[in-house]
C-alpha cells in the first residue's frame, strides 16, 4: 500500500499537536554532546538582610514608622483643612482697619496749666491713628527688628519661633508656655484684638479685667490665637496688620499706640522720632509699665540700647547711626520730665464731673488753674526743708496748697512723694484737727459784730462746765496767764483762754456759722472747745477759708478746672463760671481789720518764722492738742498758702509747732513764688485805737453783766 507513491493522510494525533518547526540550516553542523542523565533544578540563593541580624529586630519599628507617617499625614491634612476653614471663617469676620485701631472703652483726659502747657495725662491716651507709611521709618524698623524679624516671611505663626521659645522656657525651669511666647507680630495683634471678642461690661467688671483675660495663656487659647492669626493674614496685608499693632499696643503711662507714646514721652509725633527715640519706644513693648521712661529713664535707655543693636544687626541702621544713637540716648520732654502736679491732677479728676473725668468715654482736654512755676516752688521748698531740718528716717508728712484770693488753686503738694499719682492726698483727703488755725474765725465773728481789735479781754484761769463731763479748765500753750490783753495781741500770741472767752461771748453758733460760711466743712464741735480747733478739716478747705479773709470777707470755693472741652473742639462744654468767690460772710471792714490783726501774728507773734523782708504777710499758726498736727496758713496780697504737717497714723510730732517747721516750709515756698516780684500791699484796715476799752473777763465762761451791756451797746451804736 505504500508502494503506490501516494502520501498518507495525517493521523488524528498529528492533527491535535502542531508540528515542530524545522531547524534552521547553518553553515556548519553543530557538534552534539550527550545529555546528562538527569537535569538538576537550580535553586536561587537566599539574599542576606541588609542589616544582618538587626534587620529582624528593626522591622517592627519600620512598620511602626510607616504606620505613624501614614496616620500623621492624614491627620495633618485634616488638621490643615480644619485650620484653613476656621481661618477663612475668621478672615470673613474681620472688620475694617479704621474700626480696629481705636476700640478703647475708656477715654482720656489731658490737662493743661495756666499757660496752656500740658502737664498731666489720665486715662487711656490715644494720639490719633498712624499707619506704617506715616510713622517714622526708624520706628517701623525698630518694631519689626525687636518683635518679629521674620514678619514679612511667615503666614501669621512661626513654628521656629515657638519651638525656640519653648526650649528657652524649659531650660530656665518654667513651663513651656510661661515666659517667652515666640509670638509673631500678627499673633500679638490678634491678642490685642482679644481674638475678636468684644468688651462686654456685663461680663467683666472693668476693661482691665477684660484685657487680663485676653492675655491669659492656655493651650486652647494659643490654638485659637494661631487660627485667628492666619485669618488676619488672609484678610489683611502685612502693612495693615502692622498698622493695627502700632495703634493698639500699650506703651506705659496710659499711652495706647505709638502716636500717644511719642507725644507723652517726647512731645513730638510718631512721624518725627529719630533712631534713639524709636528704639526706646519699641523697647517698651516687652514691659511697658516697668520700662516706661517716666518711671525709670535709665532702664528705658538700657533697653533702647539693646534694640539699637538689633536694628544694626538686621541692617536697618548703619554702624555710625547706631553709635550716634547710643551716644545720644532718648530723653524725656520737659513736660514729661517735670512730672509735677500729680496730686493736683488727681484732685481735678476727683472733683470734676465723673462722666468727663473718671469714667469718660471721650478724649477730654481740661484747662486748669495750675501754675507750674508755683508748683515747682512748693515741691522744692518741701524737699529742702525735709532734707535739712527734719531728722533722717522720720516718717512725718506735709502738704501744701497755694491759691489765689478767688479760690483758684495754683499749686498742690499732697505728700513728700511729689511724683506720686493716685496716692493719698493729704491736702484734700486728710481730715485733721485745725488747732489754733481756727481762731481767726472767732475774731471774724467778733469784728463783724462791731468789736474793735483793741477791745480788751482777760487772760486768766477759767473753767467751763460741759454737760455730762467734769469741769474743763484749759490752759494756754505756755501754761501762763497774762491778764487783760487786747484782741489783736491775744490773736498774735495765740492765747487760748481769750479765744474761748470771746467765742462764748459772741456765741458758738455764730462762730460755727462764720467758719462754715468761709468753707470749713463738716460738723463743728458743740462745746467750748470749739474755739481751740478740735473740729476737723482739710488743708484745702482751710486755705480756701483764709482766701475768704483776703478777698474781703466773701465765701470761696477752691477750684482747679477752668474749662473742659472734647479733644479737637474749640467750644468748651463747661467752664469755671459760678465757682470761686461766693456770698459775703462778714463785712468787708471786719475782714480788713482781721487781716491787719493777722499781720501781727507774723510780725510779733507765733508766726515770726514766716517773715519775708519787704513783704507784708498775714497768717496764723496752729498746733493741736498733743502736737499731732501743725499748721501755718498765711497770705500776701496775691496768694494764700496753707501748710500742714503731721503723721499719717496721728502720732505725736516731736518739738514741732505751727510756728516752727510749717512756717519754715511756708516761707521757703513763698520766697520762690515771690522771687523777682515787687511787694504787693495787703488789703488791710488799721483800726483807730479807742480812748477806753472794756475788759471781757473769763470767770467760768461768764463776763460781768456790765461788760455784756457795754458790748451790746457798742453793737447797737454801730448799727449792727
């Protein structure tokens, strides 16, 4: 079957398996070799772990790191989205800059003296809005160099700054959030804005409490602060943020913002400050109250020197400019340096209308009666006497008031610490017994009834009966009795018995009425001791009462406010109309005769230490029982000056009477006040000496009946 030459058909198996391709022919036949009986399977060698045996140990940690990283970037992404969302929310709530630069709830009071010169500030001062373009470039650069040198390179928060601050705090043993804060200018501005939380009087007792709450540092508040800061960066430009900061920062001495501070300390605008002044202002940001130049100029200058170094290091000023600034440090203006009139300013604030002084929501300017030349004279006199005439270590205090005859107060010293503000004012707040300084009102009442300064009165031992008390038998200061004496001599030598006798004769009620009319306030003693000044009064009221004698017998209301207006307005809201001289208390003739009698106190009596050559002076000394208070109040033709001396705890003065140190302080004050002036005559009347005088005898407080009849006859014939 095979021999027919025909090709056989393929088998089924051949159809199922494809034929192997034919081998390609090559130029030479390949040499074949015998195949091995069995082919071994190759096994790949195991790779060694790159870390050797440690690899198995580190593998779990690598796994943990990968897990942490996977968790961290996801949490970070979510956190970033949350922060971003809140930041955009805060950004959308931001107000216009003009509404943020001045959000004080308290206004300010600026006080000017008699010549219109500023001498005192109270409340929160805001000098007006400034911008980064209007302030001095040196001030702009000083703030950035001191507070945030990366200000223009971050987005509101500085992780590097925060980490550095935490490291410093921990190294110094403080908590991570205590001390250095690492805050950027943006964060500080956010804090000044209280993170957008407005002041609510119903929630906080005062703005100070509100600000203290805003400054609290907690983790939650720092987180909110960071978010709010980023929101500010979204809403405002860098220059706008810095503008808010320049206007809102507190810089000591009641100054809010750099414009107010520049005016307060240097008397110039923030646009005019030089590098040294800019450095001092920027240096206040860390501790405004402690570094305020009005409190410690040297400390402020030392801090400014550090700021100058920062400005130089960061290229804001040259080496020569830095050297010049250090050689010529910033100093206070004359007004800021004087720091006088603090007690006077406090009195004006306390006595003025509350809604324009203590609780003002406006910026107010008050023109006052203060004369800074006289104020300086009083302060210098007090300092000199205490340095030269008072034993070292003494805690005795003194107060001085100088006023014109109409009650306009020209100077006030409320204690030995003349630069104090908000301190206890012994001129206006200390109620003290007046002692013999009260006696002129007894003689004023007698003269007003028609008695003569030459009338006689008996200085003899006497006793008075007081209801519910044993008999009272007072003595004179020198424990002697001189017998019959004229009224003028009795006043000049400050005899107690004649004063009591006269008070009883004219009537205590009339004496009290005259004293109250002249301005001695309060309830006066009801018994015969009224004549010895056992009632209490302030130095201001007593000085005002003596001013009533000088002006001819009319009531005086001491005042310090001349007019009050809102800052920027020319029309006063109130003025001194209606204050000063009031109704008449005694006849002018009686007042002029009393003035003459009081000149004898200085010329020949207990007030001789107050004499000033060439000047006619009237006055009266006063020393209380137990020598706990010593007074001298006197006047020239132009000014009435009162001096009080004593201890705050009412201790006994050692060897001090009204005619001693108080009279010396008075003289030293008036020597300075009157320097270079021509003597001014006193408005006095010298009475004619009568041909005969009656003697008022003091026998148990009763005068003989004939003497009483003679006195009444004298009163009736004079038409009084």
